[in-house]
C-alpha cells in the first residue's frame, strides 16, 4: 500500500500545530469509513477550511499596540489549560519562552482536537453531544423506574426459590438503574436539556455539538466567544447558514 500524502496545511494555521495536525490526520485515514467518515471529513475542514483563519486570528488577537509582550484579547485560562494539556500530552507543545504564550498555544491545540473529536460519535446511536427534551428524559426515567420495580420483584421471587445469586444480580441491576434515575433528576441548568424539539438550527445532534463547542470555548477562555463558536459550528457541521444569533440562542443556557 502506498504511503498516504500528508495534509497540505495552510500557512495561516499556527505553526506549532502543523505537525500535530498532520500526524493525527495520517492516523485518521486508516479508521473505518462507515463509522468515522464524518470525523475524517470534519477534521480536514477544521485543518484547511479558510474560515479557520478567522478562528485562529481571534484566538491570537492581541490588545493595544506594541510588540509580543502584549496580552491576548482572549487569554486562555492557565489552570484549566494546564490540566487539559497534561491529560492530552500537549504540555510541551510550545517552544515559546513566555508562559502566557505557551498556554495560549496549548489552548489552541486543545480547541482544535476537542472540537474535531465531536465527530467521532456515531450519530446513529443515542450517544454523544445531542440535546434532549424534558419529555424524552421523563419518558426514559419512567421506563427505567418500571425496570427497577420489575427487577426488585423478580429478585424477591428468586430469593424465595433459593436462587440468591440471581437475586443479587437483579438487585445490582436495579441499583445501577436507580443511580441513573437519581442523577438525572436535576436538569434545570443542563444546557443539553431543552423545553421542546426544534430544527431551526439543526437536529438534536447538531444542536448538541454547537453546545459542546460553546462549552469548550467557555472552559478554555472563560467566555463563550460566540463569533468563534459560530465559525467552528459551521465548519465542523459543513454548513454556512448557522448565524451568530442562532448560536447565541442555542448557548443561552450556558452558565
């Protein structure tokens, strides 16, 4: 098999990301296409789409006038980025001497890989960054509660027959389901829980991905960065009609 050609990384991509993006791309192209096709295509867009030049410009924009010592307009959160960079093996990414520039470089890398990672999720499954209505959540809770009751009743019957191992298994299942029910009771401030279904911005998965992008920006830079989130949403989802105000509405529940 011939060696695949590397990505042609545009000149405006931050220089410290070039090799990382190329190396990850060469790993991605061997993933099975039926599951990871969207991920591969989205990854290439985030690496090469000319709209990303605006995103990088926003990340590295400086305040005022002068030299390299000027602070960034959207400075990365030192504590958050330091932890994530270590977890992702990016703590030695930047060769910059100034610590605040290193942190900004690390934040840029984290942003790229976290956003592109959203497309790893298989949209055919009920997993990943998708919104749910309270009606859907309550319906699931009702199903789970019925299963809990059934498991406990069956466990009691098994105990009467002396089948204690089977009873223990059923009680364990009931306990696990109870944990899920109890942890989903409070969703008033959950940005992925919405009042009603709506396709105005996109389907449940697309809206969830936009929220995920907003969460990533917010955690890295302590602000939602709506313009950047809007650009990233359009690029990631291969669209050009997601507006600033649409994203603002989708992210309105972000704390």
